[in-house]
C-alpha cells in the first residue's frame, strides 16, 4: 500500500492553534511596548520644548516665552528665523502631534514680555497611544498624571 506524503488536517490545525496561542501572548506585550515608547517620546519632546522655550526667551527677550508651537517651529520657505517662526523645533512637533501624543504650548498670565508658559502632552487615544498625560512649565520640571493635563498642571507627579 502506498502512503501519500504530507500533513493531515489535524496536524495543521494543531500548528495553527499553537501559532494563535503564541500571538495571543505576544500582541499585548507589543502594545504595552508601543505605549511605553510613545510615553518616552512625549517626555523627550517636552524636554525639547523646555529647551526651545529657554532659547526663544533668550533670543527674543522683548517677547518673552513663545505662546504657540508655531512660534517655535521652522520658518516657512527661505525666510530667516524670527519671533514668529524661530526654527527651534521640528515641523512634526510644531504641528502639534508626534508619536501618538498631542502637544500644546500656552502662555500663562498677560503682558509683554511673557514670563510663564505651560506645555502639555496628551495621548491622541488614551489607553491606546499612551496611558499618562504629561506637562511642564517655565520651571522646567516635567510632571505626569493618569487622568488629564489639567490635573497634571495642578497635582502632577514629577518624573
């Protein structure tokens, strides 16, 4: 009797089941790794914004701190850097979104020159692109909170 070579249906189903079990274990770890990477990128971007704000304040003392991301962003075309586009951060961060986080810079208090600012980073989709909200101000301390950027500014934990 001649026996045909190959795999039986049962053997193939067992292999597929094993692959699915391995995938079920690996995918949550991959998602947690992506969230951790996005959060690390957000903290790094806030550090970049702090340095950019100090440089901006030093370069344009009559203006003070920048009140928008666009003011810190690159100049358009071949124009030179100015207080409206200082060229201190890259275009993706100046656009307000990077690595699953949304960034906002605002001025605190009135008057010119601006003496205080806050910068915040919120996950684009909480629980998917990031778990924590991050913030910083003119003190340069980066803080985090699990619920919102407003809580971060008032009751945040330093990193």
